[in-house]
């Protein structure tokens, strides 16, 4: 796997190839919580006519997601 360290003072470090291992990510990492928050915003229900799941106000949620980035 490819590993590249980064820090605020000097930016990206020299990349290295290392054997596959577990990726250590703190549970407080915002990347994890942001993904969960985006998923929670979209509600689905079964469409009575088609029998398939259908999103509720998906366009509104996607516009909100785009404007947040």
C-alpha cells in the first residue's frame, strides 16, 4: 500500500510502499462523521406503484452538499 505522511510545517513527505496493514484513523476524524451526516440527510421509502425504494427530496440534499464543499 502507498503511504504518504503530511504535516502543517512542511507539507507532504516522501511517499513509501509498505506491506498491507490496518489503516489507523481516529474515531474523531471528520471524514468519518461527514460521510455519516451526508447519508443521514436523505430519507427513502418504498414507492407504492413500483415497489422500489425512492429518495425523498434528494435534489435538495445534493444542492446542500455541493454548497457545503
